[in-house]
């Protein structure tokens, strides 16, 4: 694939600083920063009203600049920005950073100007960062095109932020603490280049090992999560977001016009994407410190080593608050520590080696603890007590940790007396924190990152082929309601949709009068329950709308009349559509749960799970949420996160509930969220769960005509696995092979496929020598999001225990959103048998269905077979202007 389009932002060969008289100060600051960073490319000043340094002549307009301009940095009045950007487009500028704002996007005029900038950028194919941003810094390229006043050192952590003020503050902290960055990108209004685009670039950046992300708003949830998931597959991403509560949201809405959505849903999205979220700036700094070391963990159990009981207790308290378990020391570890420590050491975690501990005691304890299989990481604390030598103790920790593979963190508490020890630890690569809580936080990020990676790798597929839902029937019910301009489905309609998706439902019959109620009761069998049927009443029992355990037919008439009369008196405005008759269900061990689908304004449909009935009063926390699609792993993880999960396990006389059936039911609800975009809300309350399974007793569904979209799953933040693309393909010789989208578990097959290619085939595919795929490339090729990219694999079924790939065809959507770039590889033994053309035909069909209009490829000019195939498939070919060895092939879809 060709280079990423944001290379023109981070690695431009030439820069033009464009400003008017209002923003001379910003323009001159950018020129100063370029010079101070040592930028080696051509620098031009388009400053008709300003006075740059004598060695950079000022130009009146960008058209007067001699030579090409790859990146333009613009600081000008809001009304002047569209004209300047258009001039950049005429000058073939590849990227632009608009630093100035001068308007607020909450005002109609300001938003119109922003949209005009985006339209111009798209028309001229300009990568537009901003407006209203601090700029971009790329130390490895000696590039600083920002208005920041703090110098930026080179490091391995990237910083991406939507706030220029926050970025300035963090850069000042970094400069004061000798902390460097691989890249800094302040996106401001994120009008064209968004967070997802930036994350996609940094995911592939070899100079970036981890990413810090400050988020104020999400304007494209699919793009954001796609980029975040792509980055988090390869490197840790830590996210901090403002507007977490109502006060923060009100403050944010003062300068943000886009909806902020629910904070708990954002939390679920970050967890699902495999990233880690923090809530405080101090936690973000702690995360930056630990991530810069490249440390990773295999578990979440932390050991604490201290020379004072108080600091150890502080660390243990904070670990408990953050959900970090202290490591249970093995007996062999306790014995080994007892052999080298005073008799009255703590004999447990935290390991208190007492106030007179010296460097040797720290060394021995560190070495022994790190050998313990129960320990995943070690936090070492030191306070300058009595005759303590903090510098000597630091050296002891360094010696004890030498050669170990587990992360060691430190907190030398104090200031002047521990300064030398802190420096020694930092110089040795052991991350240091002022307070114990910072060390615990840092370890928690590593543990959370590892845990969330499990969620990231899940690619939910539809349930059994023999148990597929009746999507057509369910959609027909919804279409009928929408045609009648109804937003609320009847109870019968709601339960019919649940049945269409194979969810066990308690049968019910709606009665319009007392005689109907008697007939329904006899059909269902006594005893029965009677519930008012009204679209305006959500909690029926609160208004006297429920009668339970009616055992005699003679009581049906009286119960019907009393129930309807009482509800009418309490809620006279409610529309009463009859009374639902249901059989009384005898499940003595049943727990009442609630499952729901709700719409988040940012991330679309989300699934809620929590307790219902009397259990709500026993629990302090509300529902837990997850983003669909779900599979068994994700469903069980959602169940485990609810406080109600402890009641689902065996307790007292209650046997353990059938968690497998509950998980399956959640997956069915997930399918409803995926396949029925017209569902606005769904409430299953109560859902009875016991050892025999689940049954939905109450159901309420509201519907809404979906936004016009021709793309399937366009309403989802995460694209489900496209099982509909699985099919058989018959080759010219009659052999039938399976074609399907690639999956994360295909990593081994993909590696074998590439390894077994001939040297020529590898060269034709990758355009350079390659023995095998790196772990990063393997993750990138197999863990795709099925939205911006697609990869189809051809497999000969039944060939052996692990069928290999015959060929792989993939495309990636370009930044313009209307074209894509393809790549195709066929195993050497299968070339010439029609695998390539048929895979390409399938790939083009998928791209066409996704609304793409052009497919582009780069083919080595010596690859005659590929060029012949492209010609047969209708591609037009032309030599690349940049590389005569490459032929560009293009086909309209």
C-alpha cells in the first residue's frame, strides 16, 4: 500500500507559514520553532503584513513562493481562511494546519466557515488539521509547526489532543521533566483530519511505542473506534476525556456543538477498543511515564516493597480503590525473605522491610519478590528515615531488578533527601513517581491494557447457522408500525420480535374485554397474571396495573374490571389497549434481570444489563453497558461486571443460574441491535434467569425510522463480522473453495501463507525483500475492522486439519472516502487457476456495495501476470509519475 496521506503533515519536504496582520505573532512563533527544531526542509514566509527574519523573504501570497510547498501553516482571520486554503489548493499544497480560529463552532456562521474549509480541503485533496489548534511537532524530523512556546524533546510516546491549552500545559510539564514525544498533534476543531485518522497514522508509525489521547468530543464514532482499535492492536493507548459528568458537559457545550453522549458508554467503547482510560491529568502523566519504558505485564497482581508501614498501607488502600489485587506471596517467597530480613518483617504483601533497611536489604528483597510466580509487578517505596541512605537503597533496587522481566516501579517519598536516589532510578530506566498512588496507577494501566486487549481481539459472529433469526419477519412488524406512524410497539409485537430472534418469551394474550380475558386464561391455563396494556405506562405495578396469581376463572371478570378502572383513575390520560393475560410462571430460583438496548447520540446502539425487581434495592450500582456486537466472551464479561452477577452464582439455597443461556440471550439482543437499525429502545424487564435458562416476561420496544443509509450496519459504532460475505467459489477446473473475510485467529494461516510464497511473489506483493511478516504487520493484516478495510481469503475446505490460504485480496478505503487501494496475492501453487480474478471480482463487488466508486492499485511494471489480469478485469493502466518501476491501475466501480 502507498504511504499514509498524513506523511505530508508529519514529514513535509517544505513548509510555508501563511498569516495576516492579526496573527503575526503566531506566524513568527512558528518560524522560530522551525528554526529552533533544526528543520532541514525549505521554509517560506507568506506574510504580507509582517516582518520575518531577513534570511526568509516575505511573500505577498503563496502563488509567489518559488518551488513546491507540501505543508502550509495558516494563521489568519476566520473570514480569510477559506480564500487562503483555496490558494493553497491551487498551488498543489498537500496538507494544511490552520492554527487560528476567530469563531466558535456553536455559532451558525462559525460552523458554516468550518464546513467551507472542509469542502475546500476535500475538493483539492488537502489533509486539513484544525482550525483552532496548537499545531504539530515531529522531533524525529526536526519539525515543529506549532505555536507552542515549550521545546519538545524526542521520545517514544505520541500525544494527540483536541485542546490546544491542554497540549501547551502538558508540553510545559514534559520540558520541565525531560520527557520526550515521538509526535505531538493538536487537532483543535478536528474538522477534516479527525482523531481516528491520526490514530490510524500513529498505529503504523515505527517511532511511536504508545499514545496519549485527550478527547473532548467524538464527531465520527465509527472512524474514532476504527482508528483506536487499529492503534491499540499494536501499542498501548491511554485516553483522558473531559465532560465526564453533567457539570463538565455543560462547560464543554459552551464551545462544542456536537453531542457528548454518555460517559459510561464512552468508557465501554474505550474498553472494547483495547485502550485504557484515565480520569485525572496526574494519572495521564503516570501513564506516560510507565508507557515510555515499554513495560508490559502478564497479570494484575502487584507486590509492594516498603521501608515504612504507613506508605505501604497507602499503596494498598489505593490499589484496593483501583481494583488492583495485591499479590499473595508464595510460601517459598516468604521463607526466602525470612532468611534475609529481620524476624519482625511484615511476612505479607506489602512487604515491610523496616525503617533501617539498607541497599543490600532492598536488593535481596527485590530479587526474591520478582522471582515469585504470583507477582506480576513490583512497586518499591522508600522514605528517608533515621540513617536511611535513599541513594544506596535505589542502587539496591536497580541491582535486584537487573535481568528481570517484570515491571519495577518506585516512589522515593520526600524531596531534598531523596533527590539523588530518584535520579539514579530514572537513569536506570525504573519509572519513578512522587507518591505511592502514582505508582499504583501506572501499574493499573499496564494491567488494564492487557485485560482490554482480550476484548479487542473478539470478532463476534452470528449464532449457529441452523438457528438464524427471522430478520425479515421482525423487520416487517417494525415497518407495519412505522407505516401507521407508531413509535411504540404493542406487547404482542414486541414479544414477536423477541421470538423472531429465538429469545425465550413468556406467552401472553391481549384481551379487549372481560370475556376475552376469560378465554385467554382458559387457553393459557390457570393460574394467570393480568397486566394493563398501555403504551403510555412503563411501570405497570406503580399504577395498580398488575394482578397476580389468579387461580379461579370466576375471578377473571372482577380482576379485569378492577384493574382497568384503577388504572384509568390513576392515569386518566393513558391510552388503554386492553389487558395482557399471561400464565403464572413457577420458577422459585429465578433472579430478575433487566436487558435493554438504548441509543447513545455518539456511539449508537448500546446494550444495558442489570438487576430488576427487588434486587435493585440491594445493589449500590446501576446497569453495566457494552457496545454490540457481542459474542460469548464479551457477554460473559458484561455479566461479570454487574453487581448482580454474585446473585447469579450459587448462594444460600439458590443453585447457580444458567450463565450460558444468559450469555446466549445477550448475543441474541446484540443481533437485534445489529440487524434492526429501526429499533430505538428495547426493554426486557423482567428477564427471569435460573438454573433452567432464561425467559423474557416483560418487553417494550420503541422504533424510529433510521437515517437514510445504503450501507449495512451504518448505525453501528463497531462493524460486525460480515458473515453474509462467506460463500463458496468454483474455480475453472471445478474445484470448490471457501471465500470469507479474514479473522484475527487467522494469524497463523496468514504467516504461513506469506512465508511459503516464493521470493518473486513476496517482492511483487510488498515491493521489497521480506522473509516473513512482523508481529505488527500480522496484527494489521488479520485484525481488520471490516469498515474502512476488507480482506477476503480463499480456502480449500477439508484440505487438512488447518487449511491454508490459496489467496488473499484486500482493500483499504482512501481518505477521500470514495476510492480504495487494493492488494492481491495468490499462493504460487495456485497461480493460473483463476483464484486471483475470482477473488478480485468478489472484492470489487464488496467495495461497490459499500458505496465506493473507484479501485486503485500499484503494480510493479515487471509483474506481467498481474497486469494482464487487471486488464481483463477492466482496469486502466498508466506509469507512475513518481516511480517508473510502478504501474498505477484504476477501475471505476
